[in-house]
């Protein structure tokens, strides 16, 4: 038996209180009595030991789980900052690094530099050979860029076929050296899955000014890069403030062009294609102009590239198609001009060949005007026909089945070869003016012109020669067997009213 005044009861109570407070190292000393109280004390000590073991195991699990969560967080952060295809940094990581570089104070004239490059010709590779090869091209380009920079430089893929390089602590000339080294490396041929490919780049360089934010710097590097593309591609352009003003003007022009297409500011001019023997008109080429309310008549080389870049080219092309076909209907319906039997030639963009609706648009335009499809000839650039993918070929074959004429424009400046000519689904070839311009100055040019014409005829195609500016050129072409031509010798592009007057009064085309 034990007394109610046994001091061990107090020790037991104090031990339990400490255990309850979380001190799991607490142990209560046993007496020599080995009675019931000692049994309770021993049980309490065993319970404390068990709790301590459980707690330690729990603490280890919490630590392990916390470490796993931290590692998962770091992995997710790396994924969020990494381009999954190339393994390079992505746009977000580049922006963070650029802001950090801007926070660093660099002595002297050295600053951070940004190189922004966009691939030239990648879209054609991707469209014609497929995304699998396209992805491998991007991986190869990423490897080449990384191999051309310094260890301290950062390479990022910004998306699509656009890459950026952050170069800390350099002068403009040092940054340009690195940029040109990248361009030289990128343009080298590559072999991917048996395909021999070449893909250049255009590059913009922006030297960071103190205090500028990442987004502003990247926007200005982007402006410089597009200036490089506009200047012929494969070049490096250093950002200048004047470029920003030009971009603002261009953006303004984009908005105005949308209004022009939707409104009534566009107008068509028509340049005749003439039979060289009889001087009869056999066709007219519809050429779009923009009658701007402030700037006056704007030529297509200024706004067509904008329409292509912004996706407005199909809307613009649709307007040209409908307007030109309707004008041809008027000429064929008017008794004063109906004696002329000629076709309408319309330039078609590569974007139109990618639209499944394009063939139906052509069909509806012809049906609405009540015209035979053979009276419409669509002019396509050589590159659009040759580099086209399956959808392009489907569109071209559908147009041929419809009965529309197809013509290669600017032949002789790109991919011309016998094998291409024999395979292309076209009827006519329009030979580029540059081949004719050397006639009279280059002794070998007559033989070259004759050979080009014979090549076209051997492939069963018709030939139209553009750029005829003198009577001598017209006579020479007729002498070697070319029957159709176009150029300022016959006529500049004319407004519809001017051409109508010519058609009313002349059966054969007058030449001054």
C-alpha cells in the first residue's frame, strides 16, 4: 500500500504536465518500492518514449516532404522559365534576367545589349516539310546560337522562330561582333533527316540605357530587327530613335489600311498585255493602288507588305478579285468595248493559297459576273508555287479544274529550272524584266533570252515578257518567237476610265 502523501505522486504529476506541454524528453525516476505507483511511472515513461519516437519520425517525414515540395517547386519554376523544345530560357526568364542586368551598375561605356533575331525562310521549311523537321531546325539553330556567344551571355527562345541574346557589359561594337558571329553560324547549311536546308536570320541590336525596363528594350530591339528584315534580311541593325517614329507611322498606316479596305479608298489600275505581232490587247493586269485621303496615291510596294504581315492580305485580295472581275464584265458588256477579247490577270498571295475558301471565292466572283473561268488568269510568285505545301497544291489543282488560268510571275529571279517548270500546274510564265534590261549592254544576253524562251516552250507553256520599254526590245522578242509582252513601251498602268477610252477608239494598241 502507499500513502497519499507519497512524493512520487507529485513527481508523476509534474512529469505528466511537462509531457503535455511537449517536452517528450521528460522521464520520471523509479523508486526501489516497485509498487503500483512505480508501475504507473514506468508506463508513463514508456509512453513518453513511444511519443518521442513517433514525433521524431513525423518530424523526419515533414522534413522529407518539405524538401520534396521545395524540389518540385524549383522544378516547376525551371519549367516555367525554360523553353521545352530547345532547353533555352524562355521569354519570362529573359525578361527577369534583363531587369536584373539593368539593376547592375557598370562602369565606363559598357552596357547590357539585347540581340533579337527572327529566322528568314523558316516558315517555308515548316510549311513544306512539316513541324517535325521544323522543330529539329529550331533545335539546331538554338545550338548554333549558344555556340556563338560567351559563357556569361544568355540565349532565350522567345517563341516561334524568334530568339534573343542578353549580352552584359559590352560596347556597341563588341555586341555587333557577337551578333554577326551568330548570323554567320546560323546561315550555314544543315542536314536534317536527309534534307539539306539553309535558314538565315535578321537581327536587331538594342543597347540598354540606364533605367529602361525589359519590355521597352525588347520592343525597341524588335523594331530594329524588322528594319533589318525590310533592308534585305540576313543583316544586323542597331536601334535608332528614328525607327520608333517609323514604327508608329506604320502602326497608324495599319489602322488606316483597315479602313481603306472596308471603305472606298482602294482603286485598280490596269496595265495591258499586248500581242507583239498584231498589237491587239490579250489581257490586262489589275494593279491595286491606295487613294489615301491625305497622302494621295500610295503604291502597292508600301502597303502590300503591311497587309501580308497583319493578315489583311486576303481581305485586300478579295476586294481586288471582285472589283477586277466586275470591271471585265463591264468591258465585255459595253458595245463600244466588247470587240476586245482579253483576260483579266490578278496577283494572288501565298496566303490565299492556304485558304480553303479561296477557290469558292473565285468561283462566286466569276459566277456573279457571268464570266467564263478562262477569262481569269491568276498570277503567282515562283516561290509560292514551288515551296508550297499540300494545301497549296490542292488549291492550284482545284483552280485548274475550275478552268482558271495560272501564271508564274517574275520568272527567272528565283528557282527556275526545267524540272520545276515541267511539274508546276501552270499555263503561262511571265519572264522578269531584269532579263530584258541587259539586252544591248551584255553581248551574251540575246542568247540567254532565246534559251529561256525555248525552255518555256519546251515545257508546253506560254510566255509573256514584262519590262518592254523600247521598240527594239519588242522587235527582238518578236524575232525570237515571243508573242506576248507588257511594259511602258506599250502603256503604263491606266485607270479604268483611261483604258476604257483606249478600248473604244483602238482595235490595235497604239504605240507612240
